[in-house]
């Protein structure tokens, strides 16, 4: 009987049509888009500006790791039908650190969006922060999940602006391809710190919580495993393709001219003299779209974490009156992030600290998820297979190495100024 069911499932997978692929698109693609928030765009821009194409190959390395880690996160929601924070109540500090890192990142992202709007409109940066935060808070709290997910999916398309910006930069595509396929490794402090930042920006804890909770919201269950894998693979590839073109555009123009940038808005502004106003505008539009996509995901992930630990009702599919504590956490996240954005806090240092927090807890969470999804009592026949274990443990190891490299760099050169 089991063999018959297995043959039927395999036959169904072989008959997978393009329409099935389109129907599969959901939390995984949103997660991939949210991975490239304005903070991530800043990181990729800085890496391209300081290293040219030399670190493009790291995106190839991180893509299968990112796919597998997100599939593990989704499997938790598919099989257990509960979110990650609920299953990780015995690791409360890690979940709370994720929440803190999310809120700090939200503040930095709001500031980056405001800077991009200032670049496009000329209106002062401070005028944009409060309206942006208010708009996104309203949409996240009062919009039905089905509507919200469609809104987030449409925003994923905004990252195509970075493909156009890269072509406007007119790179030598032979050099780009060579650097992407042939690893170039340097042990200079700048190269190592750039590598750490790139990997840490790509594999981030809030994505784990969003993915697991998104699967619960979608109610895919174990019957939706094939859809889930297509969705996540497409989302993670799109995420790293976006990062690739950001690094190509900044590596082509700004690295060659020895430019110095600290933020994504700096990168957009610096492109204009060399690649034209259109490249600058496209880059700025990408920053704004990235924030509109990522900040609601960051806020919701924080709320899923806190509500899961506390045992409160939670879910973007619930009305605010049916899950008041969950939505209060979302509202507070926006308020604190807005305060951080308009305060005198240095956004570069805020981003640095949030990345450090993410870097510390990411390998811990990856290991815990691997242990959870290798537990036959919890997962039944859906325990991890050998390839998943190998890639998952490799991702955890890479993140630990990244943490050690960060600690070494900070010990030797101090915190960023």
C-alpha cells in the first residue's frame, strides 16, 4: 500500500505543470524578497564597492544553503502545524535576541527608505519616516493575510530594477562570469569582514520564523511539500540573483572609481555620475520597494516569536481583536523602530549590532531546527535525509566561522566608526 502511494506521488510530481508552479508561489518567494531588505542592499552595495566582483562566488555557495535552511524551517510548519517559536520555548534568549535584531533592522530600514525618497523627491529625510512607518503598520495590522500576501508578492518584482541598473552600468560580463564561477579568496581584513557581512545578511534568523509561520498560514501541510520546495527554491534563487546584480552594478561603477559608501542611499547617489540618473533612480526605487516588503515581514516575525513564547493567539490571518497581543507586538515594533530612525543613533552602528545579533543566533537556530526535523517522534516519515543534513550542518558551520571571523576583526580593528 505504501509503495502504491509512493508511486502515485512520484507520478504526480512528474506531471507538474507551469500552472502548478505559479500556484506554488507564496511564502517562499516573499521570504526571498524580504531577505533583500534595505540593510541587505547596503551590505551588498558595500561589498561590491570595496571588492568589485571578487565575492560574487559566495552567492553561489550560499544559495543551496539558504534553500535547505528555509526548507527545514518550512517543514517545521508543514508537519507540526505550529510555528518555530512555540517549538523553541526552551531557547527563549535566542528568540528574544531575534526580536531585538529585527526591531533595530526595521529602524535602519526605515531610515534607508527615507533617504531614498529624499534622493528622489528632494524632501527632507525626517519628513518621510513617520508616514512610512504608519502606512506599513496599518497595512500589516489591519489588512487580511490573503490581501497582504498578494501585496508582498507584487513587491518582489521591484527587485528587477537592480537588473536594469546593472545593465546600465555596462560591466564586462566575461569578468563577471569568471569571478562568479572561479573563487577568489583573500585573507585581508576588509575581504574577510565583507564575506562575513554578505553571508550573515543572506542567512538571517527572522526568515526562519517567517517561513515556518507562513506555511501554517497557508495551511499547506505535508500534502504541499512539492509546492513548498518549488516556492522556496524560486524565492531563494531570486533573492541571490538580486544580490548578484546589486554587486555587479556597484562593483562595475563604484569599485573602479574607488568610491566610499556606507548606506544603500549612498550607493544610489554615487552611481549617477558614472551610470546616469536612471541607474540612480532605479537603485533608489529598489530600496523603497525592498523596505515596503521587508519591514512588515520583520515586524510579523518578531510578533510570531514573542507570541509563540508566550502562548498567545497569533497569525496574520486573524483579525486584530482575535489576537490582540500579537498585533500589539507588531505595533510596538513599528513604534520602537520609528523612534530609532528619528533619533540620533548612528544607523551604521545599529546595522552592525543587529547583524552581530543575527550572526550569533543564526547557527544556534539552524542546529536546533536540524535536531527538531531529524526527530522521528516529531516528524514521522518526514525526518531529514542525508543531503539535507549535510547542507544544513555545513550552513551552521559556515555561520560559526563567520562569527569567529567577525570577533577576530573587531578585536583587531575595533567597532565600525
